[in-house]
RNA sequence: AGGGGUAUCUUCCAAGGGUAGGAUGCCGGUCUCCAAAACCGUUAAUGAGGGUUCGAAUCCUUCUACCCCUG
């Protein structure tokens, strides 16, 4: 094992193309820092954000406006209508294309965003297998679960893939369905597939930075940002989407802020209650993000409190961590 | 000042004198095709002091805090 790692390290690094990731919990300040980082390495930004891909969802996703981009090219923002589906596989494909594009210009891609799963799909080049999603089969299983219960559905998985069944809680219908779908499409077991995928290393010369801050600070920033979003007209943004016909069940309408205000527009709760839910759900989300990043290997944590919350100091640290020559300015 | 009422996890609500329980929050975790999603777990309380009783959140009593009514 030791030898193997030594060997890998000694292997020619030029085969691995450079990739920088800048992520962290929501509202920690990624966007602002990403601009100076991208400029420092003469890179281009690829948004790793499951919601910023949607046009017309600007306020609630804290999207950077074109005039704020300071000339840094941004990819994968505003590429879909809110009615369209989006998922990791699509993201992986599009991000891959954007990266080729950026490499062809001799520049470094900087993945910036808070969707850990999407980042992982790129940094680890996860193979999601060729097969397309089988919507029909998924619906069928959903109906089955609704009728006979989650436990009955889970029983099916025990037959097909006992390992996966052991790993997936029976209440987690969504993942149970995915495992069953995988089995039906490939005849194999997703548990084995995942184990293989987990084992391989990143094909990139990867620098994976996680920006963070003490929990209290983070929560304060979240609460404050939600208020700012509301003041900036988030409710109107959601109303517009709803009135143009966006259904509640859309993936885009599951976004933080959108879901809660949609419920408010439906008259299900008062505005202040919706606002409080947005704050709380966002705090929960930040916590889940941190849990995700803790699991990821080879991440470099940067706690803002250790740099006096000074982006200049943090940038200096970032450049210090990168190989010589990456930071050009 | 007098009269009445209420005190149980962060909060809300349970527990006919017999193992203090649930929801929520907090915290932690899972995750390889909806991931801003979906799901799981842990923790935590009888306001304080006396008394009755084999045994008290529960009955009695004093104190404290809060609420209501009267002046």
C-alpha cells in the first residue's frame, strides 16, 4: 500500500490535469472569494450548484450577476428553464465539456459551488453507467411503495442486492428505487458498483478547498442573508415563477426559499413563518454540507476565523497551497 | 396588598401514587442519477426546600418565578 502510493506520487504529474475546487457551506462567502481566486490563477469558474443552473431563479440562489463577474468567465449558470430536469449526470457531462473548453484555452477550471455530490461526480470521475433513467420503472416502483409500503419495496431490494438493502434504510424510498433500477438495467448490484467507484482516485491534479467558519457565524450569516433575499424581492421572484406555470413538484421548486414561499403563496402559512422555515432549512442544509465535506478525502479546510475574515489573507493561503506557478498574479 | 391559576428537555404537549414519553429544536450521521433532495441516529427535563408514603411529576407545605382577577 505504502509502496503503491509512493509510486503514484512519483508518477509523472503532467498526466493529471489541474482542477481547483472551492466550496463550503451556503452563505460562507464562496462567490466573492472565487473571483479573486480565478483571477489569481487565470482560471474560469464552473458553477457546481444545482439551482443556479436555472434562469429566473436569481435572488434565492444568490446568483452572481453578469456585471459582478469582473470579467471572469462563468459556466453552468442560467443554462436551463426552471421546468427542466437536472441531475448529477447532466451536470457531470456539462462540467466535463466546460473543462475541455477551458483546458483548450490553456486555463485552469475552478469548480465553485455548494453541491458536494456534483463536485464529487467531477473530481472522482464517477461512472454513472450509460443507461438512461427509466422514468417508467421508477414511477411503477413509486406506486408500489405508496400502495404496499416502504418495507415491501425494500424487501424487493433484499432479493436483488442484499448488500445495498443492508446499507439503505427501508424508509429511504428514493435510494431503494435507484438501487432496484440499477439492478434491472444492468443486472448487476449497485453496492458492488459503488464500491468500485469509491475505490479509485481522482484523475486530476486536484486542490479541493472547503471554506468554512464557526457555526455561530455561519448561522448568523444565513439568517441575515435570508432577510436580505426577502428584502430584495424573493417572494416576487417565486410568485413570478408560479404564475408562469412552474409546478410545485419541479426539481427547481424544491430549492431553499422557493419551496417555502411557494407554500406561502398557496396560503398554507403566514409569510413570517415561511421566512423562519427558510432560515431553519438553510441552516440544516449548511450542516449537511459540512457533514459531506468532512467525509471527502483530501480536502483542505480553511476556517475564515483563522484569517480574520480577510479574503486577502485567505487568497494568500490558497495560493500558498497551490503548486508553484499556478498563481500568476 | 388580597384572591385564583400555572411551573416537566430549547419550545410545545403527555404520564389514573409504581421504568418520566412524544413532537420540535440542537448535535451527529448516511449519501455514487431528484442532492438546496431523500433518509437515519443520539442527547436532553419534573423550579428550590421540607413533609406524607415501601414508592411522589402526581398528595400536603414553605419559598421563588410567571399569568389572570380585584384594589
